């Protein structure tokens, strides 16, 4: 692996570049982002060496890369998969960091079937912050985190083994799992907490506005419960759109649990 191209140089993309450098990767890292500011910040931090001048130039740099990392929201990942599939070659590896996996896996099976095509390895690092952006990137963001994979084939190419090796050098633990199981589990452990945090933040805003007493008396419990509400809208919009069934199920069960706490019938809550 001598060249890496990162599409999306925000928090996760820039942190990936910094983690590669911290782990000793000596090859070239290029990047692309719709935000010129994000790309400039990523270059300044040393997360990437160069940046694509345009989307067309991004496709050219992707052709030169050994590994292409899609570090954008899920719908944008699917869009880039469509654009990359016709121009990449056998021997290249495309991987992503999307928060939902089933729709990505299904599309990858169609666009990257193997043989003469690049290989696609769906991935999801369970790491991040409530706010995004390259300026918040850290080379140690993935240290101790679980990096999930939902492979579309049992065969592992040399480039895939090398990429997994670098992720191990980040300090990450790795786990392979079925894409459907991934989306169900993440709906509970990641997506539901985000939705509840967002809902509570909205309720507080509606009820109290910017009353200074909230920050003064809320304490750590409130801060920890609502901090996820600051997460980027685009990412969680895409999660809701591409994992709607499992997310709806968790919300229905959470609603039933809240109803039970209020003395109502849990069964009626689920049915409603």
C-alpha cells in the first residue's frame, strides 16, 4: 500500500490520515471534500498531503490509489460507489466508514463483484465525537475502538489484509459481522441514543429556550445525555433513511418503556 485517497476530510477522514501517519505509513495520502475549508485544514494538520482540485480530479486520484476510503455520510458513500466502480481496476481496495451497512453491502455486491473489479470492504469504526470537522481530528481517535467490518465475500485480498493490518496499528479492535445484524445492533447501541439525545435537546429548547438556568443547574448528567444532539445533521439523516426499520423498532420500544415509566401500558405503547 503506497497511496491512499480519502474522500471526506472531516473528523473521521482526517483522523484516518493522522492515524496512518502516527502508525508509520510513509506513502502518499490525498483527499477530497466538498468543503475547501475542510481540505485546507486537513492539509495543514498533516492528515493529507494533497487535495483534489475538483470532483473529476478526485476520480483521477482514486485511479492512482491503492486504497480509497469513503469517509462521508451513507447516501454520499453510495453515490461515490456508483462513480468509482466504472473507473477503478482489479487490485484496488475501496472501504467506507458508514454508520449503516446493509444498503452499502447490497450495492457493493452489484458494483464490485470481484474478478476484474476493485474490491469493496464495508467498514464502520465505532469512534467519533459529537461535533465534526477536520480541526477536531486526532491520530489517536481509533485507539481502543472497535472497527466493524461486514465483508461481502469470504476471500481476503492482499490489499485488504494490509488495510486491516494498518487498522490494527491504529490500536483498534476488529470484528466481522453480518450486515443485517450490524444494522440491528447499531440501531440499539448507537442510533437510538442519538435520536433520544436529539429529542431531549429539542424539548429543552422548546420549553426553556436559551434560559441560562439550564446550563447552571443541568449538571453532568444532562450534558452527557444531550451532547450527541450536536452531531452533524447530514450523518444522522442518512442513518435514519438507510436503517429506518431497525431505528423505528427501537424508538417504538423506547416509547413503550417511557409509557411504562409514566404508569401506562407498555403493550399499548408498542402498538401505538
